[in-house]
């Protein structure tokens, strides 16, 4: 079963779900975040009703993440700021400014698994790891800088809450220690290595062999032993921390004939989903112009894709399931649509 919902004509740049999937937060490619709630229409059908608009940012929102346990939303934007949003008794969302101390746009944001900190990637060639300091009642940010040499485009937390993977426009994927000694006990052992200082580099991989390209998305597997990333060279790369060759982690890279993938998520121990740019074929465009020339009209089907999304997919999220077995995933795209995909139904040939 596939569920498809339209939220207007504006592109959806990012989205996130609350814990029970009754509300969704999305950004319509501007400085706002819209909160929608599920409204039951009976007979198993429902629609989405606008509940609130979060408009504290000054420039386009680039990242949203919704913490399922604490029910807090974190957002970041091109205005170089991040906000943590908490819901009041009146169901309205109240913002708290987080000073990231960056001089370029924030590009991505994600809560840690324990939700006691979050990380923000940026164009300032650094990652801000933010945590709440209860003594002063504010959010503190600490930086991971070296050896990042370009914009941080994607981040993902390891399930152990200590390690952080980051992809960047310098064609590199790196795994850092994101341990904050002020709020955490010493980190446990990991197949990627264990270093207890914030910003310590545990692994670095290049996406440049065989052509290369900057990294669009990174994702740890549910058990944390595998790391996958997708690059602008239309490649998918996986590295397994439990398997070493010559005492080193060796990535396995697969080149594809598609346009670049923009995001990826694990949906099982050995299953990965990657989302890509859309494509209108040259032949379809030629038919359109020939139709205009002969009949002075446009064949709308000439520019309609044989896919549910009609433009680039911008964000992949897990909708339901466990860390090791995802049942449903959700995609948002520049066509203004949110699509929920039932992986079990597709595997059984029901979709």
C-alpha cells in the first residue's frame, strides 16, 4: 500500500514525524516550518490539518528533526541559527534559540539517539554538537572542525549515542567522536574504535576513487556496524566495521547509471533504500516540441513521469518499524508531496 499526500505546490525541502506518526513537520522551501495533524474522516481515511506555523527563522529552513521521547523539535536554517521547540500546555510551540557560532549556513540537523544532544552540519566547514546546560539554563554548542575542508552536507548518529558520521563536499566521509563529558559517562567499545575526546577522528573514507563527487547522504545501519553513503557521482558505498582487509576498513562502492542519489536509509540488516533526482528524458522533451509545432498544443503526458514523485526526492525518513526491520518509509520531494511506502507490501508484490 502506498499513501500519497499533497501539501500544495511549494517544494518540501525536509520533514520529520512525531512519535506516533499523528503529526508531521515540514518546510515548504522557505523560512517556515508547518505542523500538520492527522484528522480522521471515518472509514479508515484521513486528511492533514494545519495546526501551527513555526516562523522564527529568517531564511530558508534546511533541517528538521523531531525527538520521539522528549517531543522536542530542532530546526536549522540558512540564517546560521538553530531552534529547539517545546510544546506548551496550549499546544503551541515555543522556540529556544541555540547559538551555533557559525559564519555560514546550517545545512542539516539530527538528534542523538538518547536525545540529550544534537548535531548541526554547516557550510562553515564544521559540525556543532549542542547540549543543554542545566546550570545556566541554555543550549551550549561545541565544534568539530578538523580535518573537514568543505561544507558538511549530511550527518548521522551511531546507535551508541557517541559516534557521529559526516559527509561533506570535500568528497570525504568521516566518523568522529561526539562524546560530551559534561553530560555523559565514558563511551562503550565500538568496532569503529573508541576515543573519548570530542572531535577525535575515528575513520575517514574518500568518495573520489573512480570519479568521485561530494557526499549527499550518510546512514549507520541499525546495529551500527555498517555505514552507507551516496555521492554526486551516482554511487552507493558501504563499509562494514566488522570486516577488515589488511587491518583497515575497505569500502565497497557501486556505481550506477542513474542521476545522483540525495539520501539513503537502512531498512534492514542488509537492506538499503536510496532516493535520487528525477529525470525527464530527451525523447519526451522532443515529443513535446513536435506536438507544439504540429498541433499547437501540449501533451501533458509527455512531461509526466511514471513515478509517484514528479520531482527530486529531498528527504527519506523511517515511518514505522524497528531499527533492524523497517516496515514503512516516507519520502518528501520538490513536487510538494509526502509519500508513505509500505516495504512489506511491496516485497509481497501487493504494491
